[in-house]
């Protein structure tokens, strides 16, 4: 029985020898290739770093532009909403004056004030729209 185990060990030992040699050979090849790649990467690192910095700078610039444009669009939305409220107020005041049988609506101080305020909002809206277009 001992002979059987000895024979089995010997046969497995001989059978695993090519596998061991293959693993050792592959290991050496992988190690050598790894060193070659590491050398090439270390030589290219300054070039890669410069390109990466340029790309990162462009991304930061574009991100800043997008954020600025977003803020301007929000400002524009709020200005237009304010203008709509003023127009609504002018309509309400006009209705109030008409229902009181006032015929000269334009001379009403409140209407004049609202119209001036509306004209100011329209100027602000045009300025913001122009600024947004300059970013596009």
C-alpha cells in the first residue's frame, strides 16, 4: 500500500512539473511586461499630467459658464414673473377705475407708478437676455 502512495506522489509530482514551469514562465513574462509598462507610463506621466490639467481646466470653465447661465435664467424667470404681477396690478387698478366710471385712467398716479415699474423690469429683462446670449 505504501508503494501505491509513493507511485501516486511520484506521478503527480512529475505531472505537475510542466504546470509549475508554465506558471513560473508566465510569472516572469508578466513581471517583465509590467516593468516595461511602468517604465513607459513614468516616461509619459508629465505629458499625461499636462493633458489632464488642460482638460480639467476646460471642464471647470464650462461648468462655471453653465452655472452662470443657470443663475441668469433663474433671474430672468423671476423678472418676467415680477413683470406679470405688475401687469396684473395695472389690470386690477384699471378695472377698479372703470367700475368707478373714471374715464382718464392714464392720469391715475398708481397706474403711472406701475407703468414706470414695468418699464424698469422690461429693461432688466432685456439686459439679462443679452447677457445670456453672450454666454451661448
